[in-house]
């Protein structure tokens, strides 16, 4: 495995702030300070973090059980926590194969926790950047059969790509290399629900020194799926994407939207 570069603990980092909100321990004072400043203007950000993890579980379970997907390319992995993609996929199909991708050196440091899967399946980790889709595909092919359907998950990573044209270039390159039946799952922040509160929270996030984060409207998020067949219910707030039966009627909108689509 690649030797991780030094971790700068003096500057907040997105993966570690998110880890803090999820109750993890892989964060430092700068991350906690930035996280608390954001919570001060948007208290529900912690609920958003939890809802994002919950929709990952529902989407991956759907992909395995209903769409028959047994290969996953998880780009923008973040720090290991509960219900990682391989754990959810392999609980439904022990033979599932998962490749994780992230460019954070701290994630690389903890990547071995992502590699403990079932004997029947396989997991791998690639230290690479979303903006290098050719590198990601080349390395992912060591573990995944790119001639068979693959599900690509982009959870919380596309906000770091501000230009829609660049985001489309990345998505087109990734999905263009995969066969019909492959899927794309996206989770992305908006300000459609809380407006100025979310916008102020993002301003504080960016002031913390982490990578610049960009919001998109739900309409712009739908545009990222151009050329793909949407899976019901389309692009919606994460709690409203096929909620568990106990949550039906109780789920509320949050400024984290998601969608799933299939390559025809």
C-alpha cells in the first residue's frame, strides 16, 4: 500500500469534520473547532451527516438486492465508520467486490480498516483524486471486472468540484467506461431547504481551510445524471429516498439531496 504523506493536523479537513459529526475519534482540535462553528449556524448538520450514512445503507442494499449489482466503486470514501460500503454490500451478497477511492492522507492511513471484508468478496483502496478518472479506472480494474455492471457512488465529493462542466467530464469518463446496467449514486448538498443557514454554514466550512465546498440546486444535481435512467423516486432529500417503513410519514427534508440512475 502507498505510504501516506504527512497529515497536517493544524488545519481542518472535510473528512475529519464529518468524522467528528458522526461521533468518530479520527479528528483533531482544528476539525472540532470548525465543526462546532458550523453547528452553531446549522444545528441540523449532525442529523444531515447521520442521514447521509443511512441513505448509503439503503442505496447499496437496493443495488445489491434489487438491481443485482455486486461491484462498487466508492469515490470520496471518507474515514472508515459504521456501515461502510463493503459491509453493507457484503451483508447482502458476501461475494460483492468494493474499491474505495480518496485523496485524503488520513483516509489512506486508516484504509486497512476498509480492507477487512468477507472471504468470498474483495475490497481494495486507491489513493487518488476524483479529477483523475482515468487513473481511478485503471487501478480499479485490478479488483473489479469493468466488463460487468458496476455501481459508482459519489457521496459528498462532487461539491468539491465547483464547475458543472468539470463534474460532467468526470462522470462521463467514469460511466463511459462501464457497461449498460451500471449505476451512478450521488449525494450532494443544497440550500433549497434551509437557505441562508446552509449558505452560512458552507462559508464557515470554507473559512476553516478545508477544500472549497460548493452547493448546487436540486435542478443542477439532476443535470449530473444526464443520459442515465433515473431510479425512483429520482433526486430528493436523503431522508425521502426510499425511507425505511418505520420512517414513512416521519421523514423530513434536509439540505442533503441524493439520486440514483442506471446506464441504459
